[in-house]
């Protein structure tokens, strides 16, 4: 999550670290330090990330150098830093900078909203618009009704605008996307990638180790799925099933 910082100038403390093999007590202390920092005068926010290789960067934002100095001298923070030097970090570097300019962009919120009975005509319409007849076959109202209780049926909303559908179910221990459509007017904006990444996060949060989907061999979206790490695990005349671990 991005820190909600004010207009510059303000200060940033950039802490880059490489974790050691010692893990005991680290997570609890890290959470405690964030909670404690938020109580300090002059604290503006924090952003933090750590890779699977143990390399992490935490940036905390402050109103002034005095606020940074007061936090450094805080007794509990001092003890945590000392423990980090002794046990938790193989290496680290702290940098303090004055932020003179800040600019950026955040995508509008993409949400998965459960679909209801009133949404069935929209789902039917989008599926018919976006799939070729050879893929649809005899699929229609009757098949939609049969599938409805077997799937988790959701609409895609971008802020307050409905832009597509996403329907999934369990399949061979994967959380499997059965139907994923984005309206034509909202394509080529990165929303497909965003939806797929959010779906993988949802699957992982629910305890699933793998996600999968079915795609036509000539569907250009297949290149997107492969860039996101999906690989083919099944193949038929027209379709391929792609999957990846999350």
C-alpha cells in the first residue's frame, strides 16, 4: 500500500537490508516497530517490501529531521535496531533524504463483485459477444442456469463502472477460471493483467496452491497469461488449460 504523504518537502528514511538465517522474533518486532512509529510526532507513512531472496527495502516518511532523530532515539526502537545488527540482518544500509518532488499515478480500484440473478443477462451477453461460435457451441441460457450454482459468479467493477465478468470454481485442486470477459471498450488498459494478479492473490489467501484457466489456442490473451507465468497442462482441438502455482 502506498503511503499517503503530503506535498513536499518532507523526509524519507530508506532502510535496505539483507536478512540473515535467524528468524526468531523478527516478524513480531517488525510489526511492533511499524505500530510504534505510527504513534510518533512527525510520522507520515511507511512502504515496505521484501523479496524471496531476503533483500528488503523499507521507506518511512517524516515531517522533519528532528522527527527522524527522535524516532532513532526511542528506547524500544534502539533495542530493536541492536537486535537487528546482532541477529536478523546479514547486511543493511540506512539513507536519509529530503523529498523535493513527488508525482505518480494509481489505477482506479478493480473489484470482484458477486453477481446475482439480475446479472445473468449481462453475463450471457458478454460471453456471446466475446467467444466465437465454435467455442460457444450450444451454450446458452440453459447451460448458464446449470452452471450457476457450481461457480463463483462475479462482475468486474472499475470504481463504479461494470466492465466485465469473472467466474471460477474448484478444478483438480486448482482455483479455475471458467469465464473471464472484459468489455471491448476497456481492453488494452492493463486491466486484464490487474484482474489476473488479483485473482491469484485471492486464491493464495484462500489457501489454494494453484490457479488455472481455459483458453482458445488462437486467443491473443494467451500471450498475456504466459507472461504472467501460466503454462499449458492440457490440450484439446480448440482449447488449452493453463495453470501456475501461487
